[in-house]
C-alpha cells in the first residue's frame, strides 16, 4: 500500500510499525463505505519526527485516495497510569516540542478538527488552543464505569492519569473567559454531513453558516440545563455578542428564534 512504501522510506531497517497496520485497516474501512474518519498518534512511543511525518502523509494519502481528509486529528501524549511510568519512555516529548507539533499539523491540515484531552495540563492546553486545537474535553474519567461512580484508591482501572481535573462547568467558563465559544454540536453527523459533503463545506468556508449558530444554540442549552449561575451569566453575554457577528441574515434570524425557543423549554435545534 501507499503507506508501506512511505514507511520503508522513512524507517527502512526497523520492524513494521503499528501505524502501518492502522492505515491499512482504515483503507479497508473507507473502501467498505465508511466515509468519515479521524486519525492520531500516541506521541512518546516512537520518535516524534517519524510519527508526525507518518501522520501528515496519512492525511495526504486519504485525500489522494478517497478525496476526503481526516475529520479530526488527535494528539495524545504517553502519560502515567497505574502500571506505567511515562518517564521510562525515551521518546517522550516536552511541552515546547508538543506545541510545535500542534502548530505544524494546523498548518499542514488546516481543515481538520484537532483534539486534545485531559491528559494535558491546563497550562499546556491553554497554549495549544492558540495554535490550532479546536476540540477539548472536560470532566473526563478514564476508568471502567468511571462516569457512574468513583473508584476506590486501592482498585483503579484508569487508562491513564488525568492532568486537567477541572469540572466541565469550570472548563466551559475558562474557555469563555479566553474568548472561545464552547460548542456541544453534533449536527454534521446527525444531518449526514460527513465525508466529501463535510469536506466541501469546510474547504469552501461555508461551514461557518452551520458551526457558528450551532455553537450558540448548543451552548445555550448547556447554560439552561447544566451550568452554574456564574457560567450562565458569562455565557449569555457571549451569546448576545456572538449573535451580532452572524453575517447571513437568514441564519441570524433563525438562530435568534432558536435561542428564544430554548428559553421556553424547547430543545435540539440544529443547522
């Protein structure tokens, strides 16, 4: 396959890497009818220059072979877990190198959503948000059944240690304080805007007519149903300000009506 040749060029003497198997499996999935995929690397297992190059070549391959690049790219780093010492991995990368990786991905794949998890600290996440990260988790638990009940200290099953332990409400408030609009939108998947349909909207810039109003109405739902009073007050001000930025008159009118309807108890609007 394309990536086998790329791998041999980049790493001619080493064993076949897991990333090669990953791309082959994704090719089979795309050929089988799955039109929308996300990719990523767990940085720290292999040399980061190789991993980053392979990641970008994979994105290039998906566009060349299927006309659809990755919907998202994840950038996790190896982290401590109950039976894993992250310091024992010689290919670990520091925060500065990690930030450069994020910036390079954003430049090379400008249309993709870039995901960063609670593996990273608040300081690290704040830095890379300015460099291209567009999706961020909050209030995460990585153990089996972790969202149902907390685990006892002597019986842990976490996949990895969480660095950013703030609640979802704290994360939402923090994002808005920095001027970001938190969005809980899943409209594209639910409306079938995947694959080449999604890429067309992205690359033409028309996605703004979906993403911006969807961010506002899903944020409004969160504020009404889950947010603290302080977060709600900050969010209402942001929504009012952001609604004025919607340039399409029809989109603005419909979004404004949706926001009023949410106040009346109605839910689940989307563009």
